[in-house]
C-alpha cells in the first residue's frame, strides 16, 4: 500500500523537476544572493566622487586649515589600515617597511608632510591590485575639494558667490558646499551645508568632525588651557565590544560575530519564501487535479490518504532538492571564496562565512522540512475543497495574514533572540520554524529546541489527520467551496 | 450464478439528501451491464461506492466476491464521467502510471502502455504531452489507462459521450472484446438505443431508487406494444391520429401508442392518407419509451403521495 503513496510521490517529483519554475527556483536564489553581495561591493567601489567646495565668511583661514586636516584624516585611516595589514593579511610583506615609516604616529596631526609624501609615492608604485585595496580606504577618493574658480564661478561678494554655487549644486556640477560662519570663535550657529542629497550624509559628518576638532583646539588655546589637560578632559568613553564564552573568558567581537547575529534574518526570509512557494505547488496541483477531474481516476486506484501523502512527500522531495542545492551552493561559496576573492573579499568573506554556518544551514533544512509539512497539509486541504485557483486564493488569505507575523517580528527577534516575544512565538507551532530559525544566533536553550520541536511534530501529525479528513470529503466536491463551519463539521464527525 | 457485483440495501446520504436509497442489484460475471437513469439519479454515487471512493451508509456491497471493495481495487477499472489527464505528462507515461497505480510492475506497465497506444492508433503520440491531444484522443488514452491492467470488472461512466462514430466503434469493440475475455463491463449511458443494443442486462435508477432491473426482454415485458413507423411528411398530424395516447416523434420516424381498444391497422390506414409511410412495425416498446414512462410513472406516484400529505 505504501508503494502507491511512493508512486504518487514519484510522479509529483518527476513532473515538478521537469518544470522551468523548478530550475529557476534552484538557481535564481543563489544567483540573486551572489549578485546582491557583488553589487554591494561594486557600488562601494564605483561610488561617484563627491565634489564640494567651501565658502568661508570668516577671516581666520578656517577653510584651508580644515582642508589640510581633512586630508590628514585620510592618511590616518590609511596608516591605521597599513599598520593592521602589516601585522596580518596578504599585503604583509609590502607593508612592513612602510609601517616602519609611521613609527610613533598616533594622531592625525602627528603625520608629517614628509610621511604623507612617502605614503603617496609608495602607493603609486604599487601594482594596480594593491592600489585598489589601499585607495579604497582613502576619503580623498570619495570627496574632492573644488575651488570655486575651477567651476567658472565669478563673484564679487559672498552673497553672489553663494547664489552661483547653489545653482551649481542644482545643476549637478557640485555635490554640496559648506558655508563657514563669520566669527567661529564666538558663534557656530551660522554654519551651513547646501546639498540636494538628503540620504548620503557622510561628507557632512566627516567635515563637521574635522571642523569641530579645529575650533575646539583654537578655543582651548584661547582659554589658555594646556593641551594635555584639554585632551584629558575631552577624552571619550569607548567601550570595547566583547562577548562571552563558556569558559568565562571574554573575547573581542569581530565582524564575523556581527554578521552571525544578523544572518538568521536572511535565513528566515528564505525559509518563508521557500515554504510558501513550495507548499503552493501542492495547492495549485491539487486544484488542477480536481478541476480536470483526474482525481476520480486516481481515487479508484489509491485511497485519499495515499494520494494526499504521496503528493505531500513528492513535493517535499522537490523542495528538499531545491533547498539541498542552495545549501551546496552556500558551502561551495564558503570553500571557494577565500581562494577566489582573497583578502580583497573583506566583508564579503565575512558574509559568506555567516551564510555557510553549519548550524544555520542545518536549522534551515530541518525547519524547512517541519514548516513545509505543516503548511503543506493546510494547503493541500485548502486545495482539496476548491475548484479554481481563485477560490483557493480567497481561502489562502487568512492563512497568509497569520503568516505575516514572523516577517513583521523578524528584526525585533533578531535584536532580542531570547526575549519574551521570541520565546512566546517559538511555542506557537505555526511560528516555530520561523522563530527558532530567527533565534538561531541566540541561541535558544536545548530544552526549548526539544519542546518546540515536539510541539511542532505533534502539530504536524494533528494537521495531517485533519487535512486527511478534509481532503477525503473535499476532493470530490464540486460547486462552491464549503464554509469553514462545514469543514469543522467534517473534522468532528469522522 | 456467479456475481461480479452485488448490492444489498445500499443507502448513501449527503446531509439531508438521500442520493441512493435502499438499492439492491446483481451483476453476473462476464456480462455487459447498463446503468440507466436521469442526470442526478444516483448512478455516479453508486459507481463511486462500488469503487470504494465513497462508503455506503447502509447495506452491503460485494465486488468480485469481496465484501470490501478496497481489497480488490487493483482488479477494477474505472473510467469516470468527467475525463481528465495530466496535461504535462506524456501519453505513454500516463497510461503506464495508471497501470502502476493498479499494482503492475514498472517494466510491464511501460511495455503494455506502448503496446496499447500503438494498437489504438496512437503510436505517433507516445512521447507527446497530453495537452496536445484532441478530446477524442484524450478519451482513448483514458480508456487505455482504465484497461491496461486487464481488470476483471470495468466500470465506464458515459464512455461514448464526446466520441465521433469511428471512435464509438472502437469503444464498442473494446467493450465486446472484454466480454469475450470473460470480464464484466458496467457502463452508464443516456443513449437508450446503445444500451438496448449492447447490454445483456441493465438497471434503471430513479431518484436514488431502483426502478427496474433485468434483461431487455424482462424489462419490456408487460409494457404496451407500440407502433413504430418511418415516414416523410409533416409529423404534426401524428398527434391527431384517432385513439393515440403517446407520440415519440423523431421527424422522420416515430413511435406511437394507442389507447386500449384501438386497432393498429386502422391507424395505418389513417396514416397512409396523410403521410408517406416507409415502414410500419408493431412491437414491444423501445427502451427510450420505457425509460420516459418509468420517469413519468414514478414522478406521478411521488406527486400523488405529496398531495395526500
């Protein structure tokens, strides 16, 4: 008898893997993820240079000083990176000698013009690949100061200059310009930033920080405070991020840890899509079998239970094939990425490491299976009482509404993986797969895994029972789909 | 007598509606048996119970000597009234699939499917998808799916509907072939001429109840004889024939029934004056007439009972 279930399952599987949708499903997701990652990196790389200028209304040469310091800040970042890379990383050899030139340099103002020149010379003598890596760090690659004269702006007074520059911003010749106040020593309230891009705030923030430091230094000097005292007073509290370990030692938080904490969101998202698109195959082909009446022939050979189970398992195999392929892709990516991308992978390597985390992948596969079986039973029951896809979609609506919850709670649960909301949702079987996947970075305690899984399995079993009853009656029904009350009646009666 | 199918007091209700009401009948092994009845009379429900798709509420059903039809599912073949195929499956695959579902092993089913399709003139269609086929071809494929496993009892629900005359002959020959091989064929139809010619025995179900059962001769015995004519002319005059009770006029042929005491010879004389009579025959009523009369009689009984209430 079981062999008939297997025959039905096998037919479903073969029919599905022959469709284009199946192959699109298998390949589109890895391609999309890869593309999304690649595009992110490329976007960073090809970000347009932001041209800016400064209108200095004061008379203390604040603009020039700021520009000098702004450049110096670039070198600071560069030299920090050089120092880090000279200790580890693929450019170790090349950078070690250079790092020596910066011996004793701690603060931006400590970098001398000589050192800047040395750095620039060294950079220009490097092969392109190395330069790409180094220059990507430099703010000077992203922001470019343009003298108003270069823009062809001629103005006799500041008001006119500003008008011309505003027009240049409007025309797109200039990304933005800054207006520095007349008397920075006493008031800072008339500083302005004229820009049409309200989303990319990096230039303003970087320039603002630089100016703040300059003005602060001036004021400290004017007040007659010794520099060391001032530095002492101004020192900021910075927490070094650490995380706990089992042994009681703490460890530094790396980029990998952050990526690991956020990765479950991606998994939940794909879990959701996979469960629904795959369980939906079941709904559509049940409706198809019903609407073209093949169901009656089938039922003359197999029992409704065999048919239903066969269909659910057949499509489960289809889904597992897709999911399995995704997992293989993720593992392949993790295996190949270091040699393909090298260190230039940077954040990409971190991301790939997060998505190929074995624990996540295992949760993903198992929760896919659990979630699929649960929803497959619901959808096959819905499909069995409908004669057209339209009717089925109407009946699907309440189900979909219920299912928006894990998506809405997704970010929240990621931030608080062991919070009350996360815990409560874990114990509601229809949300267990999504919530537990979402909490994987927590991670939840072992007993939670055991209890929620037991609840899930029990619910799947009950849902299969109920779906079997609905399927048996519904599948031969024609005419309007039954009311919910009637369906409940069938469950009760038999 | 060896029975392929035996129903005793079978009742099936859907909510308040009784689809089949205390139905008893016996289908001998190796005969061609007709299920007659109006649309919605309960034929399909009866068939579905026999196929163990539905379970009866009361009564017993014996199929091929087993009290539970589910035990012998693999020895039954069923062609439902509404015929459908998987659109995306290939012709040979689907026929073989039906065979496998009936317990045939893979290799035998594949081989037999190909053989049957070739034998029925669909050799060029083995690898084509079902959606590409015409309705008639699709129906052929379905019938092959029904008989691929050499079932001992085949139930065909409206097997002739939608078929052209050539394919009707193919279908008829298939049914006859099965009878020759000692299998039992039950089929339902609305075409009385066909049932009359093809069936060894038949039954009629009306509003869920058995109206009659037996051989054609048994069913017709005791019914008034009728006059069958073939004619040319305006058939409207038929209704003016003195002493006429009922007229089944088919435009160029008709079946007439006279009130008791009227002589068919007088009728012939009267008709010859008004129409060109090509043939004239006095004989037992057609199955069509029996069917229509049965519906009328039974409805009249029900109406009278309701009035009495």
